[in-house]
């Protein structure tokens, strides 16, 4: 697919973008370049490559999730800003019946 100035005008209209007439040829050229890059990426052989949800999924070390005394030390300071608190906890309105 090649982008013409008419294609760019129609696409810009559908996307509700106001593009000056002087920029239409440049935008068409840039969009054509993007399509060329997509074609190059599509040509890369990916058979046998395992799908990843996140690139750091297996390599990211995670810390143990636990409370320590440092977390509790500032609790009273934080609770001073709370509109309502009790027993060291923030109290919030009930939102689920």
C-alpha cells in the first residue's frame, strides 16, 4: 500500500486531524517509511521463539514482600493526615455492600 496525499487527507479527516496542505506530501512519505519498516519486521523469522509477557519476567529478582519496623516507624506521622483512623489504620467509607 502506498500513501498518496488523498489517502493522507482521508485518514486525517477520519482521525479528525487538521493537516496543512503543505505537510501532506511529507506525512505521506513518513507513513510510507513506517510501512517499509513494518514489512522488514514481518520478514524476521520468529518460528520457535517463545512468547514473552514481559522481557524481564524470568530475570527480574523480586524482594520478599514483608513489613518491617521501618514501615511502622512513620505510621503515626502518616495517620495524622487521615480524616479518620483507628488502631493504626486508615478508615474509609464502605463502597461495597
